[in-house]
């Protein structure tokens, strides 16, 4: 699953059924941190990003994803917690990939 920042600074989730990968993808030249804050998706305190779990759940509701998706998402969160990627502020850590 990926959090996608677009050229206009909007943010969405893509490849939502892929629970084996998680990253923020952003085009070069777009302020990823600003886009995440403006969209309420999260923030970028350093080279990684922090994505709000509740924002992801809200996007899943907008996409009418199934209860099976929610179960798999909870599994992803448990895995993230086991790697210390789930943060006390309700965010999950994601690395940022910059598109050329």
C-alpha cells in the first residue's frame, strides 16, 4: 500500500490491497511534509513520514473497502508494531520514495 502525493499536493492511497509494502510516494519538487499536513494524512519530521492510521481508515471507508481489507489492515498494523513502526501518536512510519 502506498500513500501517494500528487503534483498538486493532494494525497491519496493507492495499491490498497498490497499489505507487503508501505511507503509514501511523492514527485520531486513537491513539499511532502506540507502536503501530508494540509491533507491531515500525517507529517514528515525527518527523512521518513508519519501517516495517521485514522486517516488511512477514513480513506478505506471512502473507497468502500471490505471487512476483509480491514482485517488485513489490522494485521499490517500488528506487524508494524512488532517492528516499532507504529507510533504513540497514532501514526505509522513510512519511508518516502521520490519519483523522478
